[in-house]
């Protein structure tokens, strides 16, 4: 029963997401499609004008060119599957285009322009597959038109047809270019957003572990070439489990968010801060030797100790402390793992000595700062 409910929820979310993408597609296609069909109708009308057609025929021409694209737009918006509905509308356009080609007597300029516009819409909306379906639709419409009008040829493109085609030849490519440009900008923004999401921890807004370690590897490679000092600080929130157990995980998350904000506001832009996992944070300090790194760690420890963290549980806020382990990079470390292990051992020593301490790793020896109230 539970699995059935979850399946229904997943299906509902998938349908909602698909509908959202379909509506976006419909809204993106609509302006160029309405413009193309409207301007295309002018070219078709110019080619049909010398022929003697009844009034209802011209009504059909007007509906197809000037009313249908708007009706199709609102129909697609109200559809449960907007994307599929709009693709069907595009295929209908291709079919009607073939019909009008037969009605025009295969006028070369107007016919090629109309078919070009319709097939361009198809390949832009659905690639080669929809394009081929559009070709089939155009052939079917052409066959229908031949049944209605018979075989006739109108191969002369006079000035009226040329001037009627000019708006389409000028305006439609500009409209397609504008849509393509906006789509490219949107895709670029989405790419940057995805890149940011892949780098950032969702809770704290700090770098996540994977991206932080990638940046640290780059810094280590630079240090090996330049011999500049580089230091690592690992810090852990003391008794964080008791915060979660006593006040709830939501309160614990709020504390982590505020600690992350406090740390970030009190660090230089070049200092690389990330959430390493759980309640543990990692900080790399470029151009910083072990004494300066130790001083920075102590400053951060005191800032957290004096802070009060606001939560939904009450206005007075919570207090907590952090323990820190510091290790400066040197040639004796064979890898990042060795360097991290030294800082981690210093952090472990800080916790073993009572927490709320900073411990500096010095070739296996540890220097501890005893916290004062």
C-alpha cells in the first residue's frame, strides 16, 4: 500500500514536471509560429489572388493563417500533455502547407518559402524525426490539394508575390535568431546554476567536499612549485549530536548554517572553506604558516564560543563550541591524505583533551590551547 502511494506520488511529480516543460515549449514556439503562419498567409494569398475562388475558400485561408495559430496556442496551454499537443499542431501545419502548395499551383517562390518555414519549425522542435513526419504530412496535404484543385501550375512569381514574400524572408529569420539567442542565454544560466549546485553544499552554502578537495589539490600543486606556506584547519562542532537529540534536527541544521555564515564572514576571500561532512568543516589557508594558521583557528574558536545562534525554538538562541586541528603542509607529506590525517589527528587530540580547543600538529607533537570561559 505504501509503495503504491509512493508510485502515485512519483508519477504525479513526473507528470507535473513534464507538463511544466511542455508549457515552456509551447510559450517559446508560439511567437515565431504565429508570425510565420501570418506572414506565410500573405505570400499564399498573393499567389492565390489571380485565381477565382469563392468566399468560403478565402475564409479558410484567413482562419488557417491568422486565427489557427492562436487557437492552437490556447489549446496546447490547456492540454494535459502540452508538448505532444504542440508537436501535433506543427504536423498539422505541415499538412496544411502541402495543401496550400497545391492550391497555389506549385508557385516556386511562395511554395519553397512556406515549406521551408514549416519544416524549419519541425526540425527545431523535434529534430530529424519530427522533420520526416512533417515531410510525410506535407506530401499528404499536397495529395489532398491535388484532389481538390486538380493538377495546375503557376510558375510565374510576379512583383505582387515577391513583395508579399519579403516580410517573411526578413522578419522570420530575425524572429528565429532572437528565440535562439534567448534560448542560448537560458541554457548558459542553467549550466552555470548546475555548475554552482555541483560545487556547493545545499545546507550551508559552502563548498561541498568533492569540489573543496579539488581546489585543495590545485593549491597543493602550486605550493610544490612555489614553496609557499599552506595550512589546513579541520573543525568540528562539539556535542552536536546532543543538539540534534535535544532540540531536533531542524535546529541542528540552523546552527550549522549560522556557524558557516559566521566563519565565512571572518575569513579572507582567498581562504578556502568547505563543509567536509556532517558537523565538520575544513579550511585551507594559502600563504599561511602554522603559527598564523593557529592564530586564525583560535580566533574562529573564540568567535563561535561567544556567539548565540538563533533558532525556531526560542529567541534566546543556543551556544556551542568547536574543536580545531591545524596542520601546515610540508615536503614530508607524500599526499593529501597524509596532510589531512595530520590535521584530523590534531582535531581528535583537541576532542580528547576536553573539546573547545585548538591543537596544532607539529611532526607528531601537539600544541593545545586550553579554552577559558
